[in-house]
C-alpha cells in the first residue's frame, strides 16, 4: 500500500524543433514552518546540466532568505489590483490563480478552471501523485534471477531510468544511480557455474513506447527515449548531460552492456520462473530524491517512470494511459479536485495534455502550507526543485536586473513549462510584506518569446505587492 492510501483520507520552445522543456538546475531547501511562515533557504548549483541556449551572465540573485514574515492575511483586492490589467492584456489564451498557502484561500483567479496545455509544469501533477503514493524511502530495483536452464540468468527491468553502466567513480546526470557494474559482480559471485545465456524481461511496462503528442524526432533531439522498463541513463548517449541525443532501443542497449559485463553473447527475451533464485539487485536513489531531481532537472523520462510506478503501486496498468489515470486518481483520493485535467503522459511533453491552473495552484499551495499532522510533509519535495528567479535553473536568464520583472529576482521560485505556443509558470513568491503567495500562470497560443516576459512580470508584480 502506497503512502497516498495511508494519508489520502486526511489530506483535504518557440519552434517545434525547439520544444524542449527547459532544464532546472537548482535545489531549493524547504524547512518546516510554524503558523503561517515557511522558511526558505537558497539553492546550490547542479553541476553538469545542459541549457537550451547559453544564458547571459547576470549578477546572482540573493542566495539566502530568512523565514517569511508571519503577518496579516493577504487581501484579494490588493492582488487583483496588481494582476487584473496584465491578465486582460495577455495575448492568446490565459489562465491563472494566486493562493494563500497559510489559509488555502484563493486570492485571485482568471479563468482558473480553463484547461490549457501546461508544458513541463505538468510534472507537478506527477510529482504530487508520486509523493502521495510511494514510500519516499523506497527505490527502483533492477534484479537478476536464475534462469530456467543451467547457465542462464534473467535481467529483470525494474523501470529505473537512472541505472548506468558507468563505474563507481564516474558521475552521471542522476543522483546516486544504480550501477550495472555492481550488479554484474553480484551475479558472477552468486551464479552456480559459468553464465552462458542472458534473458531480458521488460514486462513491467506495457502499452505504446511513445506517448500521444510525442515525436520520433524528440529522441535524437534529446527530450525522450522510448519508454521501456530497462534502460541506461534515461536512454542518453552521453550519461553525464541532460537534453542530449537518446537511443531508439534503450532496453537493447542496456542488455548488451550487461551481457558484455558478464562475458556472454547469447541474448534474448525471456522470463524467470516464479520461484527463481535472486542472484543480485541494485537500487536507485530514494523516490523522494528522484521526485526532486525530476522537477529540478525537468527530466521527462524520470517523470514518466515515476508516473508508472504510481500506477503499479495503485494496481493499475504501467502504460502512459494507466499512469496518467492513476496519477489523477491519487490526487483525487488525497482530496484534490483533478476535474478538467487530461493527461496523456507524466512529463507534460505531450501537446495533448490539459490542466486547469487551479489544480496546479492547489498542489503547490498544499506543499507550501504550514504543517498539519502528516499531509503537508509528504508534498514538501514539490518545492525543492523550484528555480530561483535571476539566480539559477530555467529562471537564471529571466527576471533581469534591467527588466520590468527585476523585483522578482531572488524572491520568485517557480517551475517553468515551454512548448510551441505554450508558456507556464507555477511556484511561490514572497511579497513586499514578507508573506508567501502561491501562483500558477499559463498561456497558450502565444509565442513563448512574447508570453514568457509577461508571465515573469506578473510574478514580479506579486513580489512588489503589499497585499495585506
């Protein structure tokens, strides 16, 4: 039984060829808070991640904030005076919401139930479902079992995209990855006699390997790899980078790498018997850490794998459709209202995804709320991946010192989303009174080059607001 079932009842690119969801590079540490205050400490740079385009060097935003003030409750009229004119002038289709996480009250909304394509902010849905469903200390596990015949072993894919063939002294894009080299050593020691044949079991995942709204060109572009239960480094050819070209047959590449480590050439699909002896296993970093990394790095494949793990834990089908359905069901069970949300994947890369801003706002608000019993702490990692405006991650080249959004530097922290004609921003901001506000802003139908600075300006306007 996943944690969502334990706490659920109590938890009330501009061009098609540049559709990349921008990389998130920072870690935002969120500390427990009392009353209406949440303490935020600044991020550290995640080394080695790639950006869509080189960002101009800007003076860093403040890297440390003290506890947020516990002051009067923010007033809806004050927020509206800041945002209404901008919302009315927004080109294309727009939806937005601002919430007070301390009280859960909606302070402002503009067509907040309207369904728009979220881009990478759709990962917020997957992250919340994973945090509410999975045991945060458990992991993806890749196993090898004794085969049905002497000299045969079975490599069982456990859905872990962080598995790597890199040796222990080599870093990869993922935190504390499971090592194929370690698994091979365990198997060699545990096997009774020489190993002559390798069977590969990838049955944990079902259904299509590419989601609706994904393109095969996305593989070479570095955004995705076909979803198989066995892969190395998220299918990346270069295991140290983010959005770099991926392989078209990830399970085949992984099984060949493992066979080479075992010294065998006979590889085929197959499964072990139900009572087969385990010869070895390796585990990923804990799920809570992987949720943070999926948000921080905006990693599509890791988000998809987490969504499928949610489906498995809830007894659903580990496919795109099953993972999406079970993720939304997990939110509903936890007391959120997912009506109007339509997901075709777990990463937000699909152009067919639709989410109301109100749902995104509610999820971030729950993660930022003062702790009540047990529910809030499960969602805290939703905040740890948020980039800092003008400081790091996908916001490092935004909120420039000479821009209209300069006041948001260091006090706006948000998940970005970018596809062709899609721009979104969802996160938290400290207003002029030192009060924490949650916002979700989404634009469809306008070029990101146009919509992006407008959304930044709206978030920055909240930072200037004396909203009490």
